[in-house]
């Protein structure tokens, strides 16, 4: 996805940590919701970026709320924090549920180790994309992750 293309869109950053990317997207005109499991990370996000809507949730258990409410879902490295096919499916099902029918998702796998039950690219090709019928989903590896510093994109890895 391109940061410039988010103006006026409802965006969910799933597993957004301290909120640096969420704030960058908000500054570019998106209406942001940050979902994060860590209470500590959310407290830091609130201190740094008080204008972002924050929810503490376990993505495997679900975000809650109405379906079809986000134009864009950004999910960077969340799948790397899970270990089973069932957890990946649960996360994808929830992201798909809250994504609008013509919405887009950007999902990034960190690929920092070889401990996955299957390689993410093989899993995605065989099963993951099926969880988002009719939607525009991009899947990348860590080589495309924008490096963030203080809420500003400084480079691409």
C-alpha cells in the first residue's frame, strides 16, 4: 500500500504496538483504529499519539464490533506471534470480517526465523488468500517493511 493513498479512509492497524505507523497514517488523513494485545504498548501509544483510537484485544479471539467497517487493514508481523494454522485462520477470519467488501489488506510476515509450522508464503498461497474472497490483499516479507522513527518513514528495508 502507499501511505499517500489513505486520506479519508477508515484504517485498522492490527497489532500496531506503540502506534508509530498508525500515527503516520492518521497524519496522512486516515481515521485510525489501533488494535494491540499489549497493555504497555497501548499506554505508550496513548501517551505519544492521543488522537488514535486504541483497543486492547487478542486478534485470535477477535476485535469485536460491527463487520465491514474498515477500508484498509494493515497487519505487520502479527502472524509471527502465533504458532498454529488455527491461530492464523482466526486472525485472517477476523480481519476479513471487519474489512469492507471492496477493502484492501496489507499483511506482512517478519520471517525472522524458520520455526513456522509451514512457510508463510506456502501457507498463504494454499489457504490464506481464500480467507479474503473478492478483496485486495497484499502479502510481503520483511524486505518491504518501512522503517519508522518517531512516526516518520525514514527508509525502506
